[in-house]
């Protein structure tokens, strides 16, 4: 099957016009190919790498077999080549509802911002602070870059606090804020909305580099074999030497999820521990059980790359993401769909685009009044 034939077949499936014979042809073709197989040449098919990463397929429900995430992304990329669309949200169903979202106003996305609380209790609103030096603590210089990143730098001869106690700072975000932080050891932290990180102003003379996280954070830890880096949440401890990983520890979520991008981490909780390998995720349940699964890293860290991505999530999980980033309140009207949703969209789109994409599945309906979003069943679920 050449490129033109394949793209025409994808278009027919997306439009719901494919015959059983054509669906069987698609299945046979997709079962034959795999990443790295010469039969699937991304360059020849005209599929940019960025498209494969960012987009998901609208036609999942039209295809009778279940494929790997890679194949679904490959199909999504093919559809983008056909239609030039920038967003797809899909669901395992052929039904579609073209209803309109009812809203009195649109809601802008969140932005970079945070509040820095110094050891003496002084609070600095990062949005209000000018780029450059914003504070000095015992020989530690704290500065803000033009793009809002907070950087800690140790002076050549840092002084110690008069009482010898360790000084801690806390960087916190509200709903609708996110921020980047460079710790004094060089570790880079991305802090998601409605999150906080407490940390020493200097790791000098400390055996361990310990920080405390609430909410969600992504860490690129500076390597130092002699001084392990430890992230504490209220339910678990993650110990590393130098690696990249994400922790989602929102209280509103049922589980704490630790996803390893590269390196190695040890996850400990309730006298249990496990060591993760790259592309694995540790799921800590409320009963203290730790389950390790294969992770879709791109989905887990999408927020850090300024995207929403959700795979096989119910509407409540999706809307909690919306609540945190758009600083809105969500209310459910009656019973809502328990169907699973998949999708991808830029975090810098207005909320109307996100809601419209979800509503096009036919399984959910939205009404927006001020900063409140009402969620109810879509027409496809009320037949």
C-alpha cells in the first residue's frame, strides 16, 4: 500500500465510510508494521516527529481492534497529514455529537507565576518581581530570569546563619500558575499548578539533598553520588542520585504516581520500597500498596511541556486538570459518563477549545458561567 492509498483509507475510516473489507485491510496493514519496520517509513509518509508526540487519533472507535499507543499515534499523524488539524480528542465510540458549548465568557489559560516564601517569612510574588536579583540569604543569591525561572546561586564563601540552623524556602503555585526553579546544586524543578516545594537554601554540609513536595513536580536532578537527592511527599519518599522523574501527589487524586524518565529511583512508603527503571511508573494506592507498571512518559510529563495529555482517563480526572490550570470550579449535573477519554491539547489554549474537543465525543456536555463549569452527560449517553 503506497502513501496515497494509505491516507485515503485513513480518511474513509475517520469519516465512518470504510467498508468491512477496508477495515480488514487496515488491520492487516497495521499488524504487519511496527516501529523501525521498513514498511513504515515516517519520512516517506510525511509524518513529523512532533506530530507523533503531540497528537492522538480521532478514529479509535472506528477501528475494531485495539492497538498499541504507538500505532494509535501513527494513525493520528496520518490524519493530520490528510486534514492539517492541530488537535484531536477521541473516544472508543463511532458516535459523534456536534452540540454547542454554552458559555457566557471564555477563560484564559494559566501562566508562569508563583509565591516565594523566604526563611524569615517574607513573601515575594514572582510575577511582581523584576528580572534580576530578588533576595540574598546567608550568601545565597536568589534571582529571577526574564522568563520567570527562579535560580539559587551559592556565593564563593557562603556564610552560615547565626544560630547554625538550616534555612528553608518554599516556592508555591496557586491554580493557574506554574514555575521553574534551579536549586543551589543545579537541580532543575518544574512545579505544576496548585503545588509547592520546600527546600534548603543551600545543600552545603548536608549529607542528603532533601526537599518536600505537594502537588506535582518534575525533577532533573544534578548528579552527586555522595549526596543522594530525596523528595518527600506526605505519603512516600523518592531517593535518587541523578536522574529525571515526575511525581504526581495531588491530594485530590486517588494515587501517588512516580514516573521515571531516565536513571534510577527508589520509591518507599509504608515500610515497602521498589526500584524503578526508565519508562516505569510506581502507583502508590491509599492502602499502601505500590504497583509498578509500564509508563507512557510523554503523557506523564506533558504538563511540563505545556500540554494536556490524557490517556484512558475518566472525565473527573480530566476536569481536575482543567480546574488546576484554568483556576475554575467544576460542578457535575446529574450522573456523568464513565467512559474513558484520550486527547492532547496545548495548555495555552483558552478553556473553550479544550471543552469543545471533549464535547465532540458526544459523551459529555458543558455550560460555562463565569469561572464555573457545569458538566453533564452528552446526547450520545442519554439515548
